[in-house]
C-alpha cells in the first residue's frame, strides 16, 4: 500500500500524536474563528485537515489487498488491471464517490500500427478483470448504486492509416462506449454507425447527451445546474445535452 500512495505515513509522529496535534490545532482555530463566523475560509481549512487525516488513516486499509480472500484475489487475477479493479471495489465500499481506472501510457490503445494484435492483447487483459469487477459489485449489493462507464475520447478509423503499418488513425465521428450498473438498462444497444463504421448515423450521441444521462442516473438534473456568468449561461453540459431515456432501466 505504501508504494501505491506516496507519503501515506507520517515519518515523525505516530497516529495518536497526530490526532492530539490536530485536536490542539482545531481548538486554536475554533477560538480564533469566534467573531469571524462569516469568514468560511478558516472553517474550510479545519475541515480539510480532518479529511486528510481520515484519508491517511483509511488508505492503508483500503489498498491492502491481503485482507481479501484467496478466492476473491483469484477471481480478479494477478495482473495489474485485476489489482486496479479490486482496489476500485474496496474504495467504493468505503464511500469513495469517483474512481478512475485507466490503461497506462506503456500499454496504449492509441494503435497507429499493428492494431489487430495490440487491441486483441489489451482487450484480453481487461476482459476477465472487468467481468470479475461487475460480478463482485453484484454479489456485494453495490452494482445498482454504482455507475460504471468504460470508454475513451475517440475511436479508430475503419481503414488503415498507412497500409504498411496496419494501424488506424483517430476517429471522433463514430465510436462506442458502454455503461453498466447505476440504473442502466442492461443489454441495450443505442445507435449505430454507417456501413463502414466511420460516422455515427442512427441515433448519434453527443458527449453532452452522455453527460446529461450520467447526471440523471446519479439523481441530478443537468438543466438545473445552469448558472449565469458574464452575460451567458453555463452548466456541466454546456447548455446542451438530452437525457437518453432508452438507456435507463
């Protein structure tokens, strides 16, 4: 765990000494804040100290995969991606609201050459751990309250970038991602590309539509997040986007 999270331990103070130090600092800050109740910056700083201390105390446990059963570790496998997703499940159990898991730069999907070999290899490395992760969420009663999005920022062209390289160039006109859990209607395919797989033609989905749908699944109306600044309206979906009702269970 210490290799995964840098500076997770205080090399000078024990946990008990840290707690006493923060309690003293908290009392001093609270005393200073009297008569300055309208200044929220100090209260925010007090809370940030407390949050950092709690995170420091919980992180070692959350990242300690030795606490998992042998059967669970075998389910996820011994590869890097299995460990990533097992840690993700442990973080979700502890109330972490957002977790990003990604393929590192040393294993890119950005294949401008030898795409069939590289994508087959990458897909096979992720397939088992993803299946284990989704099954584990269901078994622990976390699936329905966890929205899983799997995707990237663009796809690949349907024709070779350079025939000799047998690769594919970037393509933002048509590509796929998938959602699971969190109120999503399983087994649903939404939209399609042209016959070449180049451009989304039937029911194209803009990124704002995707974000509006994700926010809806999390109980947020993206239109109510609108605020006005410098003479124009802003919101997370850039004053655009439609909820894709067909994807909602």
